[in-house]
C-alpha cells in the first residue's frame, strides 16, 4: 500500500492480531510502540520489532514499562555507536556487543557477509 501504514501487535504463537492502529501522521515509530504495548505494561513480555521501530529510545521506553525487546536496527540511525559501524577489518561471522554500564540495553553487530545490527534489552526478576 502506498501512503497507509497499519501497525499491529500480534501473538507469536498463533499470529492473531492483539491490537492495531492506522495512523496518518509522520514519525510515529516510538509513539506507536507505546500505544501498541500499553495493554502489556509490567507483564515481563518480550517484544520483537522490525527495523522501522527499533531505536535506543524505544528500547529505553519499553524497559521503563516493564517489557523487554529485541530488534534489528538500521545502520544509519544516530543512536548506533560508531565502533559498531567499523566492519572493514572484522572477520566474517564475528560479533561485537556493546552494553551500557547502568543500562540494560545491549547493541550487537554481527558480520556474516553483510553487517546486521540489533538492539536488545533485558530485565531480571528478584527470584
């Protein structure tokens, strides 16, 4: 479709749509994540995201809502660290992971033949 973007959050086991929206505004990736994930706040669920939605701020927002997330990220995003972009001297099938000291967000760069980058966040339970 041209000009229409429909966002759904779906169950990973059966593919059923749990919540959806049709937005007609620009730059809504982070806003859509918050709206779609709203029913699942503090449920300790994991959200898998497309490159369109994945950003450091989105990961931080979901972590604050009690959700974990993982998603591929575009290399041109401004929140991707420069050390992850320098792949010219790296071996094939090498992985580089960068984790923040007091944050629970990790940035991963994997080089199979073409660089793939991911953000992920995790939380731990007191058990």
